[in-house]
C-alpha cells in the first residue's frame, strides 16, 4: 500500500515539474511579438547602440531576421542603411 502511495506521489511530482518546465520553455521562446527571450531583457539598438528593454523595443523584421530598435527613427535609419 505504501509503495503505491509513494509511486503516485512521485508521478504527481513529476507531472508538476514537467508542466512547470514546459511553461518556462514556452514563455522563454515564444514572445507574443515573435521575439524570443525574456521581455525584461535589455537589447541593444543596432543603429545608435542604446540599450532598451525588449518589451518596449520597436521590433522590425528585415531580410528574415528580427531586430529591436529604441525608436521608429532608428528602425527607418537601419532600413535606409541596408538599402544603400
């Protein structure tokens, strides 16, 4: 009887650990704007090299790659640099 209870307790613990790991993985890799990573992480603007929080950055996809900018002006300047 005790073995059965122990096995059930271990299975329940395993279930909760796997559920937590899956949620963290999903949160870390699937941001709602398509940018992977922690939303509070600081990212560097490729134009002016300013650091901004990922959740407030302007996100643009250029050439299949996603970039984070501090402002729309920096995003436009980056696209102009690439078009030259």
